[in-house]
C-alpha cells in the first residue's frame, strides 16, 4: 500500500512539472517585456528624473556605470552618486566624471546614523538631494542600455504606475554562479510572479533594488527609505509598502535594458542569496516550505530515478510497482529538464549547466537552510563587511 501511495505522489509531481510548460507559455504570452523599442516618442515637456546610485567601495564599477547612465536617450535627468563611506577611490572617480558632465553630482555620507542600515540610508540621502519628479534607484554594478530610462518611464506612465521595477539580464561567468543563480532566480520568479505583482487585487509585492523607478510624490507619501531604515532587503520592503498603501506597483522583464553581474564567486553568491532569502519571505515557515519544495520537486526526481532503477533492476524488471516507480522517476527527470531548458532560454542562462542540476539543488538547499537559521537568529549574514543576525546589525 505504501508503495502505491509513493506512486501517486510521484505521478502528482510529474503532473506539476508538466503543468509548468503551460504556465511558462502563458507567462510568455502575457508577460510585459521591455526593450529599446519600448521607448515612446519624447514628450513635449518630459518630467525630470533623478537617477540615484548608492556606491560603497565601487571603484571597479562606478566609471562604467556612469558611462552607461550618461548615454541615456531621455532628455531630462540628473545623476546623483551617494558615496557611502567608501575607503577606495570611488569618490575621486565620480568627481572626475562630474567634471566633464554637469548632470552628475556627488553626495558623500560620512557616518551611518544609529538605527539605519547602510544602503537604505544611502538611498534616502540621495533622494533628499534629488530634484526630479521621478526617482530611479540603480546599483553601481549595473550597466544600462541607452533607452532604459525612456522605456521604463514611458511604460510606467502609460499604465498609470507609481513604482516600476525591472528584472535584469544576469551575467554569470564562474562555475559557481551558473550553478546557483538560475535556481535562486527561478525561486523568486515563481513566488513573486510579475503577473501577480502587477495585479492590484493580489497582495504579492516585489521590487528588485537594481532598478526601481518611483514617483517622488509616492516615495514621500509612504515615508521613503526612512520608513525602511532597518530593513536588510529594502527593495522588497519598499514594494510591500507602496502596494500596501494602494499605489500601483509594476514589474516587467528588462533583459535588453540593463544587465548586472550580481556576484563574482560562489562564496559571494552564497552570502548574497542568504541575505535575500532571509528577508524575502515574510515568515520563517514560508522559507521552510520553500526548502521542502526545492527538495520535493527538484531533488526527489533524481532520487526516484536512481532508487527506482536499482530496485527494478534487482527484481529483473519483473515487479510492476518497482517498474512503475522507475518509469515515473525517469519521466520526472525528463519533464523537469525540458522545463528548465525553456526557463534557461527565457532568462538567457547557459543550459549546459543543467548537467550539474543535482549539485545546484544541494547548494541552494544549503543557502535556504542558512537563510532560515539567520531569520531565526541562529546564524549571521555578512554583507558588505557588516554582520547581521535576524534584523539586528552586529
């Protein structure tokens, strides 16, 4: 009896993976995808936009970041770089760029006030110095296409939006990045589906801090980053705040508008995704559910294939139950891989790394466990040289 219950569970998992093909097709049909062609004609009196870049020890990135921002086709914008207590040459590089482009301004943070986390304070500081009707928060490790601001603002205005956040093209170079990034990204995309985020009737809210465009009036009305000063993942917290107050929240794919390399090594990706997962899900039990979901849907097909194959072979393939389990395990793996290949193409990841998918599942499961331990105050998260436990800075 237990064996056939296992068959029923395995069949259900196979059906869910099969259904993912239909949900991916539906997502492709309805998903808003911005591109350079999305940029509308220039308005007669375009609203002023303030691009705010928080930068802490970003000497390796800031020059290229500013170069991509100064090439924007949008006609009315300023760039504010907030040097957040950098110990490298970040500020000097910004001054050098500002000397040749008057749209660039440098704002420096000397110290972090009590009760604030660093990035939230840097973003708040930049917003206070901004003169634009719209605020665009971008990270220093992002590179913008020339029409990114025009396309994003045009899209938002056409839909009467108040906050737009874009999902980027992720550059991945190392083996560890290619193992971790796609699966971690797919977990976020599955839980924070853009179609759900864009639906005012649903409570799901998400924003990617690498690209957040928000009306200044709305930013001020919700209290801005001052209301989020102790949030470790301030972007999702801002999205929840904005949508919770009844403003229009939008998400869209911006793969052709900006790109970023989030982490340059496996340890950096481990720390970064631990921080994100520890705060992205509202409750610890949700994070625990994500962990068991990853094991059940991404890990168990491989286990069933190997165990079912060995068991069926031991019975010379004469046992109907063992043969059925082996067949279901094989079907699960084939269906799962076909879905993941489609997802890799959509996100422009390299599908060849799916050969190591079991290792990806193990690593990401470890990240989720670490994030859950951090959320429960049992472990620390180290980010940008600062250690955090739960919501406390150590």
